[in-house]
């Protein structure tokens, strides 16, 4: 059934917040869709509040816009559809048919049956108004960790809640520390304020970040861009409270800053690079939190939620930390971070040689770090008859270590990176079938391009840059925009392909990067409720769109450089502040036309960027980044 749903405010030229459509990415069957909900809270909040149309679990969210019945509300920490919730607060009501709903990041209003509800939320508190006579909720806690810490015992974990009845509704404070802290959070963040005041303060928090980037663009681009910006500012979640936090890595309380819900394998590619531009004031805390996890649990995590999980592969925390250091962030413990990187890089996990390390495999006291590291250190590649997803692991380790170990899986006779056994023999391409268990969320033809840190070396393997261009052309022409083997609308629906269009720059064909990027921007994203191909994955899909629409993208995040593409906007302004010196970057697109993708040349403050690359350090100094467009 199609519901009558509108935005909380009419679109207005004065506020980019008005362009957000929280229903983008909220409709789909099963789990292979955007995987988003109309979340209400603050940027990087410890939870978001959502209207509940179904019970969530791994593979299912609390809300889907195809549903027509409201069954309650939830304060949820579930970061993605393939990850579980933890310490959530459910507010069940008698099911009622949804008549009308209005959603914004800072407030939502839902008419269900004969009742009207409204709610808003802060970092650690929420306020629900409406006829709640059938609600039974009291002080207490949830110890639920749905697929969050596979096999780990955490006796001290509690998602505490305090509940205060007020005229016309109820207020809830939450904490991972104690009931007393939940009460303190509620008092500090809502206290005796009016409902309207809390909404205004929450909106102001969003506006603080939205004021840092403004674009001039067609209406559909604005909707996708600013909705994407909203998505990218949801994660990771800041979970420290009053200078203290509960750590699921050692089941203890600590002083300091803490973030959780990092979908690092996805987000190291564009989400974290985007945060270094839009939220640089948060980056040091995020990096310190990762470094602290290594001290508390012994290892850097891959997908903390809230502790170690057996999900995804590679060494993404290492890449994110290296990127922050390369970009000049100094407000976190570099020595601790480097020691953690070295340990993850050189010390195999216990049982490394006897476990297959399949996705979501329970680990008990030994979390997955670099699965297959023993083989990688011994042979230069992860052997496929010893460890699952061996090709992608080898490539990811090679990227994190910035070496050429990936070449050890090159099968020259087949022109692909193929699984290799411990005895050195390759598994032929003809024997590889979907879902391609030797790769991670990709097929062999996508894995061919999974070398973002050494495109020149890849070109050599392919027979030179001209040959590399021909192979990349064939990949885009025959495979890229077809439904992939995992159920996404295109190969772009999985993050392993997100850098591919920008490889053309390094192969000497920047015009092909421009053409392919513009094609992905317009074909793989939309303003409908599906929104984009594949899961959002904690902001990664949207971060790709935002950066590419602005005209640049990090092929190799830890390099501190961006490849230039083809901007979709007419112009843009980015404002930088602490820890950077205050500066403004103006993106100017000359001779703009909606269908004009070809770029004649690009200059930064008058200097031509002839190699189609720009340094992060130069961007954040501000000035004019000028794209001169031309008819293809």
C-alpha cells in the first residue's frame, strides 16, 4: 500500500535541511535494498528513534515504508540491516493503520488510526508525545546483543533506560553505564525544556553540519545529496557519556571518548574520507576510539558493534587510521595506533591455521583479526584451501600494507586474480561459481580491479595502460550495470567496485572516468524510496555520491589524495574549521549543463591540476576549485 507521507517541512531555498527525504532507501524486499529508516536524533547520536512497523533482527530493520501498520516505536542502535541491535528500547503499542506521517532528522509525526504521535531525540534521551495509555514501560535494561558479539561473554553489558511520564507523553533516558547515568542524561539533555525547545536544539545540531556544505544543483540532485549527507552523519555512534564509556572489548568502564558502529570494510572507502572534510572535529575522537579498542581487547576491530564481530574481512581499521595520520590529524595517540597496526599486521590470531574464518563464524575469546595472516606472511598470499574469501583477503592486506602482495594471485593465463592453494596451484575460473566464496561480496571480474593503491602495477599485469582501458571498458559495458550475483541492482551496489571508474584517470583516460562517474551518479541513485543500488552500509553509498557529485573521490584513502571526476553540481561551498585553519573552498563549474559531463580542465587557485588529482591538504586550505566543462 502507498502511504501518504510528506516531509516535516516544505522545501525551502533557505535551508538545505528541507531537501532531506528520510524515506529514501527505506523500501525493499528482504535485505538487499537501501536498508535505511527515517531516523530521528542528532548527528553521531548513541541511538536513533524510529517508528516501528516490524520487529527488527539481523536481516530486518524496524521500519519499512512498504508497511502500513504502526506497532510501536524503538530507540535503536542497529547500524545496518546485516548487523544486529543491542541494548535497544522498544515501546510497543496496539497496532494501528498508518494514515499519515511526516519525517525529518529532528522530529517525526505519525497519525495511526485515531491517534497522533510525535517524537524527537537527543544523544541519550527521547521524548514521545501522544495517547500512550496502552504503553507499559518502566525503568530497567536490555541485555540483548543480537549478533553483535559472536561468542563473547559480556556479563556487565546493559542497555539501561529510565522512563519519566509527563503530561501527554513520556521521556526516556538511556545509558550503557548505569540507571543513574541514564537519569543524568535525561536531566541534562531534556530536563525541564519544552518539546519545541528540544526539537529546535536537535535541528540546530543538524544545521551545524549542514552549514558546512552548500550546493547549487537541480532539485533531484539536492534531494539525493542532502539526504545522503544526513545518512553520512549518523555513523559511527558516539557512546561515551559524561567523559566515561562502557567498552564491550573488555566489559569494563573507562574514561575518555568512544564511538561504535563502524562498518569499516565499507566505510574506509568514502565515508571516513568524507568525514575528514565535513566533520574533522570528530575524526580524532573516532581514531582514538579505534586505538583504545586495541588496548582494551588486544586487537583493532573490523566491525565493532559494540565489540568484536565475525563480520567482513581485511584490515580496514588500519587503513582508516593511516588515512587520518596522512591527513595531519594529531589529536589521537599515534604511538598506540601504530603499535596496534603493527600487531594486527604481524601477529596471527590464535587458531589462524585451523579455522576457515567464514563470515559470522563464532570466535569465543579469539576475535577475527587478519584471518589467514599466517599463510600471507609465509607465502605472500592467503591460501584458498586454508581460509575463506582468500583472494579478497590478500588484496585487502596488500592495500593496507601498501605492498604488491596482490600480484601473487595473478594468473597470467586467465588474466585474473584467482584463488591459489597452499601448494601454489590456481583454481581455474571455470570452477568458480556464485556466490564466489573465495571473494568478498564480488565476482572475479570485479576482483580484477581491487588494487586501488597500485593502478600502475595493475596496468603492467594487464599488458599496459591501453590494454587496461580495454578491459575496464568491457567490465563497464557488459557487467557493471546488470544485477549482481548478490541481489543488488548493479555492481555499484557493493562497495568493492566504488573506486573502479576512477582507475581510468591512472590509465591515462580521464574523460572515461568523467563519463563513467556521471553514468553511475545518474543511473544508480534516485529520489524514490529504493534510493540506490545496494545497502547504505553506514553512509558509504551516500558518501560516494556526495564526493563524486562534488567532483573528486579518494581512489586510495591513505594516500591523502583525490582523483578528479565530473561534478554533478552547478557549484558548491565547503567551509572548514578546527582542527584545520578556518577556510572556504568554492567549487565552480563553468559552462555547466545537466548532461554535460566532459571536463576540459581543472584548476585550484589558478594552478592547473594536469594529473587529474588534488591533495587533501590543498583542498582544506580553501580557495577556488574550478571545473571547465565542454561538450563531449
